[in-house]
């Protein structure tokens, strides 16, 4: 029975990972485009898109997370589609006011702080609003179980965020043109997938909307800073590097961070299924949730090692970007901290104390901002790499400690701590020996072997479950 549950769980994860693995091709194509584009061209548009995500998360007020949390338990007077419509209405009204006020009154200081041109500020808010609509549609399609539409919409959304806006960069370096390409791409996706959905949505009555707001807005607003600061962290670094080290350095940081984000290919599809699963089963499936935590750690730590071992291949293909090779392991470590929160922090949401996530990410952003201000003017890219890794580490530590206090998902603290100590070793090896391939390769391979030893039980379980799934697929094939 336990084996059958494992197979069913993995099967469900794989269903929602289809978009992720197909999207990995889009991410790879975007990385290739960034590799061929001059560093001076890509820095500003990548910064524009990074702040688009931050503003989207600000304007959405965390209500996408409220929709996830309350879809199965909607407030009185709201069905699932009514809850969706109410959340979109609340977020849309706030985004409209925010965009008009900031564009009319604060465009120049905002542009200077972000390291962007003043004409980009209105486009930034428009792009964020369209991205917000696309994000809401993505959550709804996932919750309604429309896997085909969810997969297609996710792929289009990833293309908009990672790739399409960069393509005009082969013909022009005008950032306004690149920004307009981003706006157009998000608009097309929103219309294509949203026309039918919004035509069928009926908003609850005003009195019911007030009741819905009292439930979903406080919950979402408490989570919103966490979502904002996730993307703002890299934006802070991009702005400091652009202002103090120049456009070429900003382009190098943008490329290195995009390469580091490849680690999320292991996790993104999993996260789509995992969040709703935890909320639905945390009472009776705590042991399974703990085992999944260890499995996620093994996958992410292992992928981290492999990318450090073979990073030289990427920079041989794109020698123009080799200037970021030394800080690449630091950027990856920061991303690893973000990903592994997926297995440690749900206790805060389960206990309905999401402000702990906000505090943790605010502390991380403060550390990142302070270190950027102190280190980037002096050390450039190295200062930015240290800042984002340290900031994300502080965020991970606070959120994990509070999350585990309310709901335990870490079966062995010693194993998890050992895993991170090995990750620090890989980071040091990659940064110090970045120009000595074979020594770096051998030392990182040794650490990967240690991970296999540390997580040997998880390796055995993964092997056993994989064989069982293959036998099941073979039986289906024989029955056709």
C-alpha cells in the first residue's frame, strides 16, 4: 500500500511537472539568447522584467496565495469562481491606483532608484498588471485540474517572462522597444486564456465582497511581502551593479543569475502540486511530507553539484560571459536557499501565521541591501554575489526555524545541516577554483559522492519507486 501511494504521488507530481520540463526548453532558449546578446544590451531589459515581477507581486496583494489557500474552503457567499473573481477585482483596483500615482508623481525618482529610464515606469506598471492577470489564470487552471490548459498557459507565461522580450535585442538596443515586446506578449496570453474564463465569472454581491475581503485580504497581505522580496532580491543586486559597475557588469550578473535559476527545473513542477497537497494532507501525512523534504534536498543538492562541475561547458560556449564564472556558485547557493524553503516553511501557513515568512524575507532583503551598499561599490560582481547568497541564507534560516516550530517536516536536523555544510564546501570550491576545471571537477564529484552516502535511504527509495513505475508502464504497454 505504501509503495502504491508513493507511485500515485510521483505520478501526480509528474502530471504537473510536464509544463516545467517543457518550460525548461524555453528557459534554455532564453539562456542561449542571453549568451549571444551583448552583456551591455541585456542588463536593462532583464532588470525591467525583474521589477515587473516585484511590482506584480506587490499589486496582487498576495491574493493568489489566498486563492490557493481558500479555494477548497471559500468564505461564505463565494464559490470557487466567485472567489477567483473577487481576488482579481481587489488586486486590479489596487494595481490601477498604484500605477497611476507612481507614474504621474514619482516616475523620475523611481526610475533613478531602479536604474531604468523614466519612460519605462508606466510600461513597468502596465506589464506588471498584465502579468498579474496571467498569474491568476495560471492558479485557477491548476486548481480546476485542467492540466492541458494549465500546461499551455504556463509555457506561454514562461516564454513571456524569460524569452520573448529579449528577441528584439538582436535588432535594437532600445530598452523601450524591448519593454513594449514584453507588454505585448503578456497581453496576448491574457486574452487567449482569459477571455472565456472572465466571461463566465460572476462577482459576488457587494456585501459578500466585503465578507470575502475580511478573510482573504489579511491572509494575502501578510504573504505579499514574501512574494515581492523574492524577486526584489535579484533586482536590488541588478540596480546596484548597474549604477556602480556599469551595464556590462549588470549584463554579466543577469546571465549568471539566469544560469543559476536552472536549478529550479527540478523544483518548479513539484511546487505546483506540493503546496495544495500539504494543505490537504498535513494532518494525516506528516511522515510522507518529511520523506519528501529529504528527497527534495537530495535532488537539489545533487543538481547543484552537477552544475558547478560542468559550468565550464556553458562558458566555453559563451566566452563573452566568462566574467561571471567566479561568482556563479554564490548565485546558485542563493537560489538553493530559496528552493529548499519549499520543504521547511509550510508550518507558518498551516498555523495561519504567514507574517513569519514576511519577517524572514524582509530580514534577508535587508541583509542583501546592506551588503550591496557596502560591497558592490568596492568589489562589483563579487560584492553582489556575496550579498544575495548571505541575504537568502538569513531568509532561509528564519523561515525554517519558525516553520518547523509550528509543523515539523525535517526528519533529521543533523542530515539537513550536513547537507548545507557540504553545499558551502561546493560553493567555496567553485569560487576559489573557478579557473581550474579538473581540480574543481574532482573535488565537487567527491562531495556529490558524500551526498549519495548521506541520502542513501532516499536514493534506494527513489530507485525502488522508479523501477515500480517502469514495470507499471511496461504492463500498460503490453496491454495495448
